[in-house]
C-alpha cells in the first residue's frame, strides 16, 4: 500500500471547506482511502491512482476547477509529499 501526503496549508485561507473539498475531489477521482488532518490530506491506495505524478495532475485539476490555478502551484516536497504552494505574483510595474 502506498501513502502520499498533500500539504494544503497555503490554500486554507481560501475558505474553511477548501481542504474538505480537495479530499472529496481526490476520493472521487482515485477511489483511494482519504484522511484529512488539519492542513494535510493523506491518500492511501494501490497502483497508478496514488502515484505522485497522477495525484499532482488531480490536484492541479482541483485548483483549476476552484479557479485558484493562477494563484497556486503543486510542487514535490518530500519523497511522499506534494505541496500546494502560493505563486509569487509580481506587480505589473516591475516588468
């Protein structure tokens, strides 16, 4: 059994339900066992559905669906962790 963690601590200020919505979205797409602890979503399962690459795509789709893709990106953090990180937005004046 493979266990992957998704650190969603930076998107929590988008709303109280955002992490629960992410967990529900992951459950729907992967059919894996999903557990949430404060700001972390843990995905447990077998095969391709819980591969790091596939989960990264699913989290990106979630961000796109929530219209947050412009503000956040998904990066690999540790070996079994993905992190949703806020994008650095530059002022137009600096360009």
